[in-house]
């Protein structure tokens, strides 16, 4: 565990100290060794690590790794940093054992942060499939995902975010979450996005924005040979009663979900992944074991 002090201006203009209790980082690298993708680097600081990897698809398939964060969520002042690099010819699938929780900020409103940097070299493949993130009322922080592709690298991933705890009649009515996505190929930006989620902003309830929805998901796929075929397959197979849409820009396929059921969002993303994976890498989807526990 690493703890350090930071000074943040308060609303009244005074300054106060806030201790980050769980500043953690994880740096991973995957490489093809004799035709088998192996995790060749795993450096961690604080409560964030990978205990071991799996090859449920055989030695020529993806190397599955589960990102473990024992605290199970982020509170005020926490800082989480994840870096994953996939070398040429390697194929990694990264997921998490459970949902990530974003807890209510303390009385000073100190923010948390979670940054993920994913780099894939030419002819490498990365699947980024974390389980959903649950943001409790009053949570305040920033989620940033950066994806850097080189040459013919391929990537498929998603982010699912659920706001509040509707089952407990605790909606997300205060706080602020900033989501940022940046995807580049050979340094050229293909997808740049920033989305502030603030219940006090008209966009949160406006039909032109969030529309009062409590669950949202974004799935991306980069490197498809035939994007039109992929879109047609999604439209033919995924449920039409669910609020989702799909588009392609600059070679990036984006599928969006907006609704109020996190299980619905999760099943939609998993269904889309099962459709897109064979089109992207020529292999059927292999559900990570951890999702079945």
C-alpha cells in the first residue's frame, strides 16, 4: 500500500490535506513465445495485481488474465493506474472478477481517479472486458481509457457503467463522473471522447443527453475486415427491444447502450462480443471462467 498527501482547494477557498489510502498501479506486458502468448511482465504497486494467467482456448489461443483489486472499489482520494502492452503476434484477454464500485465522496468531495492505458503492437490482439462499474450516489472522480494501436493491431473492448442503486431506492442524484476515451492508431487519433455525468446538469435528464438513464455501455472493435458485415450481424442477432445503436467512424465500430438495466447492458455487450470476435480474430468467443463463478 502506498499513501501520499495531496493538497486540494476547498469550496471556501481554504486548502486541506486529503490522504489517498489506496494508490495502486499495475503494469503488464504480453508476448508470443514459441507460438504461445505469455505474460512476460507484471509489476504492481499497492493492491492491484494478476495472480496467474490461463489458457482456456489452448496454447494457441488468448492468454486470459484477471485484474484483481482486493478493496473492491474506489473511495475519495484513491488513484488506480493500469497499463497493458501486447507485443507483436500476442493475444491477451483482460477482465475482472467482479464489478468495480465507486463509493460516495467524503465530506470534502475529494475525487478518485482510474486511468487505463492499453497499447497493442502490430499484429497483436487485445480484448478488454472488465465487468461493470457501479457508481454510488455522491461518487466523484475521473475514468480515463487510452488505447494506442500500431500497424495492424486489433482491439475489442467495452465499458459498462451503472449509476446509483435503484434496487435500494438510492438513485445517483449528486456527484460527478468524467469519462474520457482516446483511441489512436500509429499516433493518429481515431476516437476522442469526453463525457461528464453530473446530475445537476440539464444534460443528465434532458432527452438530448442522458435522458435520465441510469445505465450506459460503450463497446468498440477496431481491425474488422468487413465492418458492414459486422453491423448487419449485430442488427440481425441482438434484441431490438433494447435501446442500442451501432456506427463506424475511421475504422472504429462503436456500439452504445442507454437504459436502466445493468444485466441488460451486460448481456448486450457479451452478445455483441460473441458476434464480433469471430469476425475480428477468426475464433469463437470463450467466456472467461471467472464470469461463471
